[in-house]
C-alpha cells in the first residue's frame, strides 16, 4: 500500500456544515474506507490548510477516486501528495 497526504481546505459550505455537524469529520474515515483506502491519521491544522490526513491506498486510481469523490461534494478542496518513506527515498538515490 502506498501512503498519501491529503491537504484539505474547507469551503464556505464546508465550514457551515462543520459548525452544524462536527461529528461529520469522523465519518470521513468510513467514507474513505468505502472507496478502498485507509485513513491512518487525521489532524486539524491552523494555517493554509484546515486538515491533514495520512491515507494508505493500493494505487493511484484509488486515491484519485477518494480525492475526487470527497472534493465533488463541495465542502472541501483537497491537494493530494504522494509520500515516500525516507528509507525508501534514500535507497532510491543509489
């Protein structure tokens, strides 16, 4: 499984939804899993992004589906990054 970092920013619609249903954040984990990926960690952040999620997925097709599906709802905009463990990165430099 590959690791991905999802950087999320709430839209105005998403901010309103969050204020009305804060438990909606925990439902994201189940939704991601239903799309074939696994949420390892979730963080609320201050700054440019509102949330950072560390996610594992079997392939690019799956993580693309997760990003598009969650973004299409209009509550957030997601930037998805591929994450390489440092050991693998260094080994690839040889």
